[in-house]
C-alpha cells in the first residue's frame, strides 16, 4: 500500500526485513509467503536475496519519517497476515522502530492503524459474501 513511497535502497532493505518478519515466529505459512510475494511484486523486488545486514543497518537505510512509517506499517501488516501478530514478530518490529528512532507511542499508533485497517478489510470481505 505504501511501498511506492520508498526509494530503491529502502525497498531492498524493506524486502530483507520482510523476509525476517515472516520467519520471526519460526513458522512460515502459505498466507505469509503470498503476502511477501505480493509486497515484493509491488516493489519490483527480486523474489529473494539477503545481504545479511543487521537490523540496525537495515533500519538505518530509511532516512525520512515518511519512509520509516511506511515501512513499519507494511511490516506490522505483514505480521497480521497470518492473523497472529506473534511476540517474536512484535519484538522484531519494536527493534526496527527503535533503530529508526520512533517512540513506543508512535509504534502503538501505527499498530492501531493497521489493526483498524485489517478489521475494515475483513468486514468488507464479509459484506461481499453471497
């Protein structure tokens, strides 16, 4: 949804963080693979490829508040793609946010936005049922 706001370096860093996100809970399900494939397609990013950079170095690629917020919204959304934003996924997002210089209050607000969005999408899908 917001990946078009990222430059090419930020997209590469986001793709690697997203890979780490879906692996954070130790279980990668089909829905997560589909979600990350869609995100990578949206960015025009390669299907895989890791630089092995630290979370701090990957988070440091995002220079503006706009790109930091965009990346975190997408990472949190990815965390909810399997309907369970696990403790390990939350921990990774918290670490990324910390390295990006965002506050706990910022992160709470971003998670609130994502959960509201997810709930609205679910409601829309219910409305579409025949």
